[in-house]
C-alpha cells in the first residue's frame, strides 16, 4: 500500500501526538510504502526556519522531520510548473492506487483516491 503524506496531516499528527505510522499499519493488512513529496519537506523546512511562526509550529515541523526520517519514505519530486503543492499532489496521484493522507477538505474533494484522515483526536480513518 502506497500512502502519500500532506504537510498538514503530518503537522497535525505531531501536534496531537498521533502515531500515524503505527495506526496506519493497523488499518491496512499489507506493508506500507510511505511517499513524501520534496515540496512537503520544503514546506516543513520553511515553517521550522521562519521567524514569525509560532514556537509550537516550529517545534512540530522539526519533530516532523525526525519522524519522517524514521519512516524511511520514498521522497518524490512532484514536478510541474504550478506553485500550489496540493495541485501537484493531485496530479501525481491521479489514476494511481495511492492513498492520500490529508486533512485538507479541498484536496479531499479533488481526488477519487482513498483518503487517510484523523478521526477524533487519537485515531485514523480511511474515507
């Protein structure tokens, strides 16, 4: 099972202390290949280094890097000329059996792929 991670999903899981990797393994009966777009790593890096960002967000971005490193994900360059990362993710997964891990309602509505989302405060669900 391939799962691509969105920035907001990772940050929210870190802030709410949700072990998304372990919970996803419980939801799916097959090995998971984590996919992290380079653009998501760039967004996390910008959050971590930005002066005007809240301390909690900077800390969450830093911890997100550590968690992602521990997953050993496949890092992909989404490509395309569009500056919007969400649109790049949609174009990347279009027609592919890739689960999208996101909380973004707009992004959820743009794809027919399965969605991995947070349910309540401590669990995940597949939509």
